[in-house]
C-alpha cells in the first residue's frame, strides 16, 4: 500500500481528470492475480485491503479510491482507508456485514447519492432494466456470514429497496451504436439475464483502436487485464450477460 501511494505522490496527478486517473492507476495493476471472495472473512466485518489479489469489485473500488486520493492530493494510508470505507459501505460507514454494498446496482445508486459518481446509463440511450435481485438471501449457504439469520433479514430489506428503484441498461446488441458516449475511465457494470442477480461483472472502460474495451480483474485469464476484444464482442460471447450500466466518476476536488 505504501509503495503505490509513494508512486502516485511522485507522479503528481492532481491536474488529471478523475476518468484519466482511473485509466492510469488501473493500468498499474495489470497482471495482478484474480482472487475471489477476499472480503468474505469470518468474524467481525473488516475493512479488507488486499492489493496482491483482486476480484472485479475490489479492483474497481481500489482504483477508484486511489484516483480520488491522487486528484485531491491526499495520499496517506489513513486517507485511503477512509475513502474505501466511504465507497464500499452504505452511508459510507462500516457497521457490520449487512452494511456492505453487496449488490453492485445498489453500489451505483448509493455512491451516486454520495456524489461520487453519476449513473449515465439512461442518458446515453439505456432502456429499463428489471432489477429485483434475491440471490444472496436465497442462497445463504454460499456465504459464511449468512449463517446469521439477522443478516439474511437485513439483506432481504436491501433487496426490496433495490427492487423498488428504476434502473436502466444498454443492451449488448445496441452497444456499438452507443459506445461513443462512453469515456475511458467510466465504470462498466455488466447486467445479466439471470432474474435473481443484478450485475455479474465490473471494470473500467478503456479505448483501443477507436473501440471501447474492458479493463478488469478477469476470471478468464485470472488476472487484471484489458480485454482483447471490444466490449460489445466480449459481451456477445456470454449468453448470460445482457448489457451494461455505465457510471461516470465525479471529481474529488471541491
């Protein structure tokens, strides 16, 4: 952690946009191993920081937190911990396992409420997305923490709140005609045809040869990479991936 903060302080990135920083800092992690469920630790909910093994969500959260610090010039471990907690938890406060933003559509909604991002999906031509996730409360056996019945009930409440909101997505078949509206450094959340899930993968948009590609912690290569195929082609190879939501990071400067 200290090493990357020192690297960022030497580079002096305060004049860069938050989108540019997502791309620059995201590339610093290329090749980092993919490791799943690094947040699912037994016992009390901890603010897990693991830069040596990342899944798609922890990769995005880590990069976005560092981008906000680099832009604002706050480059201490304490600042990183505060920023990560703000992004990862409901109301920006770690108050036990249920307070974590477990569903990424909820992550988008609540971080927009915190003025950290702006969900641009509808603005760029998105269509209504039926979003009523119940996967976690329906499968508590897959999560050690959900042996606690009270946590399951809290998750059900969160799922109900998500289901009452309006969400939009860009169907993958329409993405090529709309991708000119996506900027490098925007956050990409991949939607699904599975009725009890909302988002199945996340990453950052990057541009290669005039097309949008995905920079992400990949379960295919088992490392952080930039997808070889353009984003639309990447999505078309997976029947369960239906399209994307797009969020634009907001400046960390006052």
